[in-house]
C-alpha cells in the first residue's frame, strides 16, 4: 500500500467489514465491473459505498431514486438560458465525465425507462449514449456504477429486470452481528473531528483578547477562566495540553485544508475525545468549563457583527476569526 492509498484509508468513513465485501468491491473496481448491493434498510449499504469511494480515492455521486425519477433526470436535458438553449448534464453524465463512482440508491424505485439507460454502462461497452446531443460518453477507468435496493420492497411491479440484474456483480448484505455492530455504532456516533469540543479551542481567543488591546478586561477573562480549573492546575498546564493536541502527528493531516472536505479518521476521533476528556478533568466542575465562558463571549461578539454587517456591509463576505471577535469584545467592554 503506497502513501496515497494509506491517506485515502485514513480519510475513509468508518465501516466494519462483515464478509470480505471490501476486497470484492476493490476487485470489481479494478476489473471495471458494476456492483449491485441488496439488503434491508439500515444494514449499511450507503455507508459501505461512501467508505469504498473514499478508500479508492474516487469522488462519489449519489442519487436517491424515486417513482418520478426519469432517464432525463439521470442523463440530462436542454435548458433555456440567457444565451439560448443549453445542455445540462444530469448526475449520471457528470459522474461518467469526471470518472466518479455513481451510486443509485434504491434503484428499483425509479421508473422502468431509467434502468434501461444503465445497460450500455453496465456491460463491456461502458458507454453512455446521450440521444439528445448525439454524444456517446466513454466511461474512463475511474468510473464505477453501483446500485442498491431493498429486497423487502420488491413486488411484481418493483423489481430489477433480469437483463439489468445479470450485468452486475451482486453483494448481499444483512444486519451485522452484535460484536460488529457495537463498535460500529460507537465510531459513527463520536463527535466529528472537524468540530472538536470547544474546550480545545480556547487558547486562540484568550490570546487574541490580549493582542487586540483588551487590557484589564482581557486580564479579567483570563482570571475567570483560571478560576474554573481544579486545584493545582494552571492555565499554562491547560494550554500545554491543547497545544500538544494540535501539534500531534495524528492531527497533522487534518490541518491540510487543501484536502478538505475530509472524513473522520478513527485515530483523530480517538485523540480528540481523549484530549477533551483530559481537559474536562482539569476543571473543578465538569459542568462548568472554560468553553462555556468563551462560547458566551463569542455569541456576544458575533451578534452585533452580523447585524452590523447586514445594515452596512464592509464587503461581500465577512470572514470571522478570533482577532475580529476579540476586537469586537474589546470595543464592547473597553
């Protein structure tokens, strides 16, 4: 596994493999074969596809199928614009052009004419004919077609035609065993590492209050924060813990904003939760945290900033950061 594959795996949403489906999906992708996933509601079909797209480093285009979904909704249609009639690709055409994984969720819910459009993409031709423009899009190697359905919904009116079904590599999902489901639930319900607990984000605001000339009022906020800490714990102890969190090798990939949006990595979530718990234990009262004090200050500052900008905008966008918030607080309390 090279470095890029390792990075994709780190950024992949958590998924608990049950029976070799990851290896099978990867093999289908390498062989340019479409995949059909069938299983009951809530068994992890969509989560699996999201995990595999991230694991393979491919963009994901998801379409939730419904009774009114037509072939034109998938492929595209002509629209009337200022310069006349223009063609607008649908999600399937966009996925083919960009070499993405196109996931049609609950495909049996779509109209019958919709699934016929998939046939030339799902066999060895791997092409998408667009009759209205005369184009014939050839799928690049990175494109993959994935469809899913819930067999419990099937009846005589809603089922995949044999001519469609036989084009796909089929995966059958069931509900995971309890020993797999328990850790999976713990992982997916953890706090998002893109939004670490606010207890880890206090230092920038406290520093900005001093930098922006807060004077005695800024010193009072520092003392108020310090008073919330347990005996024998100083603000320097707390800030050192937070600085170590931000400087850790585990969090370094998270600071690469060119790679955003990125999904949680288990190691990042684990470190965030552990550090937050340690910071919480450094307080006298776990229900009276420095984060509560600082969050109230942020709300106090952002309200006037938002209303003020609405009345007299300084530009098309006002990017709020700790310095701007600190400046506003110092004006209010100076």
